[in-house]
């Protein structure tokens, strides 16, 4: 089942709507009190770096961060652990905090009967993955906030998501739940321990991976067929509400289209990309995409903005531009990067993690407008233009989720964009005016921690966009981020760290950190042909294999040196972003083609086999891994350009190869001006490749066979397209 940030099954039942209204009122009241009372309590989380943990530092709950101190204390006092997992921009995490964790009665119940631990899922993904698996196994659903109660030995016996202070509509409240569990811990300990042991056994068994059969190419068509069956022909996207962008699915379909020529695959992607840009899920004033749409039309978003969505959507729009030549896709990709550069980039080059959905205690308030506000800012003609374009209404077009009534506020979205050139120019001026006005509002919280994995995604996105749009500033942004990560988020042994904030770096890196960073470096190498990026990608891949590789195939989420949890988890399933194993699979295949070292290909083959059974049972959940499999299935090509880096013809040829959509390629530049021959030790198979008659020369290899070297770029592309 898909996991969502609202912490419940993602359907809009009547009960959910009523519950949301009740909670929102309670939350708003709590916000008014918070400024007066927030310093009344200060707990251990005040010493942490995570913005999410710091949000809870003034709770009356005696929170611990995840630490041995907490577990030792639980053993000493013979208490169970109350584990709460979330992230800084999670709306329902805020709700549970304001309603329960700021409440003195709830805090007293926790403090007297439990040891309470708070975890930021973005900093500790392995902990989150393990206990989310518990929640899904026990309840059939999952989400954040994630609530786990377990023994001091980390064995869980209770799981859930959001719990209100008092029970309503069949959902138990904290004031009923906590005493009940505390009593069971004292009087029915054996039953709880037995339950925990059963859960532990289940996790151990379910996490065992056995090699399946080699994937057959038919799985690619089967995956495509499932998307066709789920496709929304009117609004784009797949399935019904809520709708997630899931750009890795779109990227898969683009590559499937490239391999097969299937026009429907391209049509589904284009319709989805266009409708997302028109909808309220896109920020029409400040740019960037919100997390997901609560409706099927992409109109009403969940307002948080995540860095990983901006990165992956940039890649999707960039590749759509490369395939179609449609400049609108370029414009949208550039708008996303405008937002990232302006609001999500540290002065030293790292990228921040997220922006909250809420401001002033209300979700989406920052992004909504009343007609009176707009009339007070714009003249009649401009007001008339945006009213028609953005579907504004005097009663508001934005409905209150609880009552279903219009609020008097509007969200900007477009149903039809058929404007004359003069109107488009007017619209841009209006956008600039409204944006400047909006900037004066109280902004949603920015989660300013810098995560290695998400920065790797953004490096890849900036590199791809820079190459496709021939924009050197994008490539420079990617380089600046890479240099920041390599300087500030590596230890003395050049192992990656997880998180940087306020001058402090720390936490064990996970699989995603290595896989995504290698991806970014490989894209950056192709954008710049700076051999040091390729060298670093190889070095980090070697470390990833040494610390995360499962001898049966695939990679564990946590390092062999990391803290031992109840199970060492391993997954290939793509959630909001591609899984670490999916990205690693592509990296391995590219490293094989770049270096000529067969070990990388052998590991990729093992990785596909270990996940093959799961892929075959639910292929649309593994589209990033299938994109890697498609890379190997679609006649992969090694392209080596040999020539002088100072020669304009050489640079023009490189630019053409880089910007052309050839998803199954690796591109290498052998610079004859490089007297140190820094490429040769990394890619020994290129050692004998030279220019012909001192002209830029192209070496094209495909399907394990090489064409005759040529100095004619038209012939080189003919070889590629055969």
C-alpha cells in the first residue's frame, strides 16, 4: 500500500473530513497559546540539529533522540519505548504535536510510563523503514506520524500512525491508549513479549531475499500495460485521488517510448506533465511543485514542497523536452530550478530539504488569495485577466476540507491557457507583483538541513538540465553542490555522512546517500568531462559495495558499520523517490560501460535477480529499477569522442552528443591535451583510441561490438541510430 504523509489511508471519507475540521480548530487554538508557553519546557531535543526534532524541544514530553541513553534508561526503569517518527513538513505530524505532545496530561502519561523517542525519518531512513514495515504488517496501512511501542530491546508490539488526544470515530485517543498499554506492560508482559517475538520473526522471514529468475524483456511491456490501464485520460496521471507526481514513472515511460516508438507512452507523459503545470499543485507565482494533489484534477495540493520532487520533476520535464523539442517543457524545468536557486540553495552550494505546508497554523495559507486582496493590488483590467485565467471566484475556489464550503480564498490554477502574446507579457508582470506581495507574508517553515542523498538527486537534475538547455550556470550549480558535499559531508576516510546543518555534519550515511551521490557525479562527469568526478563516483561505489552489498545480491539500506536494528532491511521498491537499489542498478551498469570492468555488470545482474520475484508481482512499484533494466535491454552504447578540448569542432560535437536524448548511452571524452592521461587508468579500454588525421574522432560501440572509428559526426549518429 502507498505510504502518504497524512498518516492515514489516502481516501477522503466523510469521517476523515469531519476529523480534519475538528483537529484544525484545536490546532489553531493551540498555536495562539504556543508563543506564550513554548519556553515553559525544554527537553533533550533542544541539543539536536534536525528541524523536526527541534520543533518538539519545548514539548512537556520528556523526549529522547534515538540513542543508547534512551534504551539504557528504558531497561533501568523497566519501561516500554514510545517511538514517534515523522519529518518537519508533515502536516499530520504537526497536528499530533499540537493536540497531544503539547498537552500536559498526555505528556504526564508518557513521562510516567514510557521512555519517549523522537526520530526524523529523513535523517534515519533505516529506522523508519524497519518500523514502517512493522506498521504495515500489523495494520495494513502506514504513514507519518508513525507511532511504535516496543520493548527496551527494540522489539515492537504495537503500531499505528496518527492518534488524537481523545478517541473519536473508532480511532483510540492517547489518553485511553497509553494507560491501556502501560497496564498491559505491567500485568500482561508475557503476551506483549510473545507478540513482539512473532512480529520479529515475521520481519526476519519477510526480509529474506532469494534469487529469482533473470528478468525477461516482456516485463517492460507488462509494466507499460499496467500504466495504460490506470491512466486518467482526462487529467493525466495514474489512478484516482490523491495524485502524486511520481516522476520516476514518467521517466520510465519516456524511455519505453524511446525503445519501442510507442506513441501512447509519450502521450500519457505529456498530458500528465502539462496538466500538473496548469494545476494548483504547481506554484504559479513562486514556481516549484507541491508534494501531491488531494484531487484527481491536480487542482488542490498538499502544500509542502520537497527538494526531491523538484529534482525528479526537473529531470522528467528535461527529458520530455529532449524527446519532443517542446520549449514549454524547458520553460517549466527552468521555473523549477529558479525556485530551487532562490529558496532552496545555501550560499555555499548545498540544497535545503523542504518547505512546510503550513504557516500561521493553517495549511496553504501562504499560497491563497481573496478577491478583495487582488482588487486592492491590481487594476480592473489585470484583475479581470487573472480572474479568468486562474479561475478565481468572489466566494473563493478553495473549499474547506471539513465543511466542503467555499472559504472565500482562491488557489491559482489554470484550465485553459490560450492567451495572446501581449496578455502573456501582462501576466508575467502581474506574477512579479503578486510574488513580491506574497513574499511579505509569514513564510512556511524551511527545513534547512542539507541531506547528501537529496543533494545527489539535485546535482543529477542540474547537470541534465545544464546539458539539455546548454546552460552553464546550471552545471556550475551542480558543481558547487558536489564540491560542498565532498568537502563537508565526508569523513577522514572519505566515507559519506548523512546530514549537514548550521556548520555541523554527522550521522551514518545510508545506501541512498551513496547511490544518489554517485548518480549525481556520473551526470556531472558527462556535463563537464572533469575526470575527478568519474574517479570519485568509482571510489564511492567501491565503498558502497564494501559496506552495503548483500552477497546474495543487492544492497542493504544500512551500512555494515551501522547500529544493529531488529532486522537489516533491504528494498528495491520506489516510493516518493527511486529506491537506493534502483539507482544503484543504473550506476553499476553505467560504470561497467564507462570503465570496462565486468564486475559492475555482474553485480547489476545479481541485483536484478534478487528483486525479480517482487518486480514481476508488482512491476509499477519498481519503475526506476526497470529503467535500469531497460538501459541494458535497449542496445546500450558507448560513445568515445577523441580530440582537443580547445578545438571548437570537438566542443560542438560533444555538445550535440550530450544534449541529444540517448538514454542508453555513456559518453566519454578523451582529451588529447591531457598530458597526464587521467582518463586512461579509469577506462583502460580507451587507451589505444586516438584521433585520425588529427581530426575529432568518434568511437561508437553497441551491443558489445564496435563500429569503425569515424571523423564524420553524421556517420557517428547513423551508427547510433542503426
